[in-house]
């Protein structure tokens, strides 16, 4: 406190009670000396006496308040004349308070205390403002880090932006992120620093050379925690204490940080201090970064120009950011694990698909011959009844095996998400009647009625995936027949209009069979799940309903079930149809395929269609020849693609039946060579090409256009399918075609 008066003792006596609030009190006798002393001492309080200074008191007050270091120092003018003008002039000059005559020390003491309280409130307010400002800045940095982690899993970008934010917001000289290696050595992975300091990432060799020059002997000792790595590791420095102790104190989650205000008073060894000085550090705070429970690395901030008293808020901010970095690391690790798991799953799925394709080919190829010849023998009128029964047993057993193979393959396609729809315009009634004809034999064998109740308003033509619709209905009806011993199995098909452009086709399969318990209905459509009755029948794989449900869902519907034990079951589903699709193809554009083969072009055989068979398997070649026998066709047979190409060039067939998988040159390569030969030689005519394959995963739409075929028949090849397909592509009369 500074007072002014011509007699210090009298002034001290007068201001005695006031001066008790201050540790030191200075008395000046002139305005000049007071001004000089105030600048030098930066006092907590100033009192000026009008009786001594006179009118110059206002000028002195203004001069004092104009000094930045004194602008907030409380200043009271005392002993002013009791005039309004005097008070006004004092306040305008910058005084914080004025005391007029007459006054006593009690009043002055109250005024001083009031100013001191006000000064303390201002100080507290300023501290709060600064604290709030720092808190807002920390929250802004923390929010930026969290937001960056939410929107990006690019760890390098997150690390570098984080140290930049810390360096800027905390006004430290360096901010770094350090990552431990599996052997607990480590590397700096991100750094932000002021331009006057040396980088620990970009210039590690400078630090190495300095350690070599200044403390090589101690650095080589066993007690030193600094070790120089050999040149093979790019002159890096490692902290052997952290390495040998696997992260040291940072492994303990309770020891959440290490704050050093001054490295020279922290009790460090000489070599470690030299290491820190090599990195120009005078003070630092380091916090651990955990990946789960594993110590991943460290986050540190450094002051290089001088020691620094680290504030609790700064440490807390660093801890919060380290926690968020740990979350980012966990997310990145989970993403990496998911990516690895996805790659493994894709590789496993690819291997499974390849295995299934190969095993399908190996199983279906001989099975095709078995079913084909059994079908031909079954039509032989010379066989005795018991022989026909044996042939039928062979055929039905082979057909059952084929159904099992198809179910497994269909399920694998569903699991792989590779099920696609192949819609076509077809005659609905014809499709339904063909299904009834297929299942009528099984119903007759069990002496139950198979009833088809078809709505009069059914559209004549619809646009669906006919093959999948047939598979769905055959599966539902076959199950109903299998578990019905008395009564009937009925298929009800109705159509209801739901808008001007849409209708719903409803298919219901109703039986009077055993029924299904409520508990088993919940798992009915899960793969490899069978009802108690299904397991007792020892038939099927438990895949049929799962496959059918997947197909129906793919087509826009869902199979539902109602059942009561002992009273039968009802399965139904609805499929949406667009009115434009119902009439998409006029009736005369649809094929009326005859089951009797190709109409002969003439009687002398000179102009009969030519069919080239290219098939590596002897049994398949013989089967195809027998299936085409009796038709008015000219046929040639080759066992491989090379011979097939030679025969095509010389014979120029109208149609080629081509096995897709063959040694030396496969079917796709043969198609490509045929197309290239036609492009190079206009005299060659382009044949219709029908691919025969046992690979049910083959889809020519996924291949190159240059190897596209005209049709695909999947083995086994039924005689009617083969003949109808050939008839749909080849000329059946002079200059006419079915297409």
C-alpha cells in the first residue's frame, strides 16, 4: 500500500487502522516520488490526499490509472472538498472512490475494505473466466478428437490431428504419441512441435550422435536406461527401462499418469536426464494408452524452454484424450478382426462353393447316366413287370439321391446370397397341371385324393421364375402327401385384385394328415430341422421348407402355416403380380412344345438337322445318342473339344450339344474358338449351342459375352427336357423355326 503525506508519522497515526490490513505500507511526500514508487512496487492499494496535492491530485490520479500495470489497482482520493464537482472530477480522473471532508478513519476503512472486496471479486471472476475459457478449449479439443474418431478409423490421421490439437491448445512445445512394439521397444508415430525445436521423428540421428558424444560411457553401462540401437534399426533410441519392465509404471492402470514439472529435480539418473535434454525436454506429462487391458502406447506433452507447473485440468484433458484414443484403437482392431474374419469367411465360402461345384459335377455326371438309362428302360415294352419294378426302383432311388444333392446345393447358394430369380412368361394352368401329373402317382400309391382347386379368375399367363415356383409347390405338396395317410391333399390357387395395377396370387396346400405340434412350427423353416414325424419317416434332409421359404421371400412373399395335431395342416403364401406382366406375352409368342421330337424335314435325310455331341464321358455319349435315336436328326459324336472343333469346321452342324467341363479345352473355350472362327471366316455358319453341365452354380450371365451359349441344360438330362430344348432352337421345317 502506498500513502502520500508530508509527515509520515502523522499519516501513519491517522491511517493506523487502515494500514493493519496490509503487510507493507509506503509513504511518499511528493507526487513525483509516489508515481515512481508505484511503477516500481505495483502496490495493492493507493491513497492520495487532496490536502497535500491540491488540484494536481486529479492529474496524478489520471497518470497512475493510465499505466497498464496500475489500471486495476484500487485508488482512493481523500480529503476532497465537499462539493459535487470535486467528486465528479475525481471519478472522471479514474479514481475508484472519493472521500470528501469531513471524514474519519472509520469511513475510510469501510471504503478501503469495500474496494478490497471488489478487487478480490474481480480476481475471482477473472480466474473463473480463465478457467472457463480453458475448460471450453479443452472440451473443444476433446470433442474434435471424439468427432474425428466417430467419422474416421484412419488411425494415422487421428494420431497426427490429436497431437496438433494438443500442441495448439495447451501451448506446449511438443506433443507426441509413442507406440510399443511386441518386444516392448517402441516408436514415435505422431508428433507436433514448435518450429524452433528438433523433431524426434524426422531427426533421430541427431539425438543419437549427441548421446554418443556426451555420455557414451554411461549409456553403455548396464544401469543406464538408454541404449543405442544398431544401424540396422535406423539409429533409433530405445528406453530400456520401459522395454525391460514392459511399459514400467504405465502398465498399472491405477498409476494413470506421470507429470514432471522439472526434470532436474525429479531424481532421474544422469543418463536419462541427458536423454530428455537431447529431446530438449525440461518438463513433461505422459499418460498411457490402453487397447482394452493391454498397454498399447503413451501420449505425452513436453515443455522445452523451461520447467512448467502442470495443471490438474491439463492432466485430466490428456487422460480423457488417451481414453478416446484407446476407443479408436479398439474400433480399428475390431474392424481389422472383422475384415480378417470376412476374408476368411469369403475364402471358406469360395472353397465350399468350389468343393460343392466339383462334388456336384462328380455326383451328377454318373447319376445322369443312371437316371437316363433307367428312364429309357422304363419305356421298354419288352420288359417283364418285375423287371420294370426293379428299373423303377433304380430310377426312384436315383431321383431321391438327386433331390438330396439339389437341396444341399440350393441351401449353399442361399447361405452365400447367390440365389437369383430368372422370371419368364409361362402358362400358369399348364405349369400347375404338370405338377399334378408328377405327384398323382405318389397320391395314388397312398390311396389319397390329390385335388387342385383353381380359381376361375386366374390369369392365363404370368411372369414368374417358373422353376422356383414349381420347386416350392412340389415341396409343399410332397410333404403333405408324405404325412397324410387318409383323406386328401388339396392345392387351392386364387387371385385377388389389390389395385388397378397389382393382384395377389394365393397358393394354399391343405391336408388331412398328422399335423404339426406348435413347438415344432417355430423351427419349421430352419435349415436341417425336421418334425418328429419327419425324423420317423427317415426321408429328406430338413432343407425343403427352408429352401422354399427363401425362394418365396425372394419372390416377394412368405410361407405361413396353421396346423393342429391329428387334424392336418395348411401352408399358404401370396405372390404379387403386375397386371402388365400378366399380359406381357401374347399367346402366339409362347412355345407349344411337342413331346414327340423334331418334325422331319424330308424323307431322304439329306436336309435333316445336324447335331454335334461333344461329351467326354462314354456313358453320357451313349445316353444322348439313345435319347435322340429315332428322331430325324443327323448326329456326330466326339469325346473332346479338339475333335469337336475339327468336326464343326468340316461338318458345319446346326446345333452343338456341348459338355461344359472337359480336359484340354473346356466347353467355354470351344465356344470362344467357334465365335472367333466365324468372325474370321464368313463361310462358317453360327450353330445353336446348348451347354450340358453338372455344375448347378454355372451362370453364363456372369461370364464373357464371347462365350455365351443359347441354352443350358443341367444334368441329369431328362429326355423330354432335352427334346423340347432342341426343338425350341433348331429348324423343324423348311425355312421355319419354333422361335
